[in-house]
C-alpha cells in the first residue's frame, strides 16, 4: 500500500448516498471500529504494538513511581518528585537502572494488550448493537473495558510482580530469570498472582473510567469519529490522568503486595508474606494513614498521561491503516 500525505483529519469515501449517511449513527463510520470481517489477528496486532509502546516509552517514570510508593523507603531512595528521582537514580545507580525490568514488561505487554484490545473491540460492538442499535454506548464501553481487563491482568500480573521487584532500591535479583526462579522457589507459584484480586479491583474501575472518559472526550473533540491524531492523543492523555488519579490508592496496595517490602512488613509486625487486598489496605493505613494511599500519585499521573496518549494514538492509527488497507483490497458493496 502506497502512503500519501493527507490532511490531519482523514475520512473515508462512502459509497452510500448522502441521505443514507445522514440516517446512520456516528459509530457507523467503518474506521471507528474495524470492519466486521477484520480478523482477530488484526485487532491483536494493533493492540500488541500499542501496548508495548505504551509501557516502554515512559518506563523510567514507572520505575520512580514504584519506589515513591514504598511505605518504608531507604533514606537513599526518598524522592520529592519524579525529576529528582530520575536524576538521583541515574547519578548513583547508573543510566540504565531506570530501565531495569523493562524486558519482562515487553514480554508481558505484547500478548496482554493484544487480548485487551481484541476483547474490547468485539465486546463493545456486540453490546452497542444491543443497547444503542450500533450507536455509541457508554455502558457498552465501560463493560467492554472491564471484561478486557480481566484477560489483560491474567497475562500481565506475573510480569508486574517481577518488574516491580526489580525496580525497587537495592533489589537482590541479578536479572529477570534469577528473579523468576527465586520467587518461585521461595514463595511458590501463587506469589505471581498474590496481587491479582487487587490488580483487578484497581484496573476494572481504572479501565471503565479510562474508556468512558476517552469516548466522552472523543464525542466533544471528534464527534464524526474520523481519524484525527490530535484528538486521539488529547483524549488518551485526559483519560489516563483521570483514571490514574482515581485509582492510586489501589495501586499503592498492589505495589505492596507485589514487592512484599520487607521493611514495611517488619514495621507492621507481619509474618513472612502479606496477601489479600484487605490486609494490604490495613497495612498501608497503619503505616502511613490516609496520605499513604496517595504516595506516588504525581508519578502515576505523569506516567499514565503520555502512556495512554501513545497507546490510543498508535492503536487508532493501526485501525485506520488496516481498515484502509482492507478497503483497497475489497470492492465496496455500494459500487457493485
């Protein structure tokens, strides 16, 4: 397919008459959702690429966020803000230290986001047809995002456990496989899913708020649902910021469950391991009060805004590109 320079807002030529177009709902644009004949591979490819880019571009900020959420941080790992955290990590631990754990993140993000976006698009289409006769439905968007999250987290949770343990200050693991083997040997397979319930409790509302906010913003900025990169970037950034801020308390609990921070567990007079969302909430509150539930909120918002903006802009581009490619291969029904 030959790519040509086109205006920022790209639209598809429709074979139907202008009268029939006026009767169609906004979401009937073939770009907004990939065509019904689009293969599962198409959805999964677009999602995988978007997910990998989302997690890798802002990964150093995520490393700082993990450390800032520590309930009993080492004095050498106490940071006032993201910039100071990055600067001190690079200066004292090396330029590559903020990227530690990136490999397992990439390995998990590809398949996790492939399932995530494929599930979201299919469930949204089915529910929108039922609820709004094919039109945009906020309920359908929220339900689709929540169901997609269940699949996403089932794949991503073990990767999150390994990633966060490698991000912590003075992490004892030599590398990815050393971390996997050590955790499995000392804590067993359940350790990789110890935070799964908390992850779901965080990500289901996160994704519900995320998708609803994104679709609401798109209705204001891009009501025709054309391919409009600027609106996808801005909508994604706003959706990421809102959902990240709202769910930060759950993210703090998830980090504690994933890292099993020894100093914090000792201060809370907890045995060898902490498990369960309720126990995590009690421990966070006992050690830091209400304020502890918002540790790292600045880093979390700073990480999520560009991450979700990148994810949505890349995903929407792939939808646009793959849809146009398919249209060029198949004649339109209206032209026959």
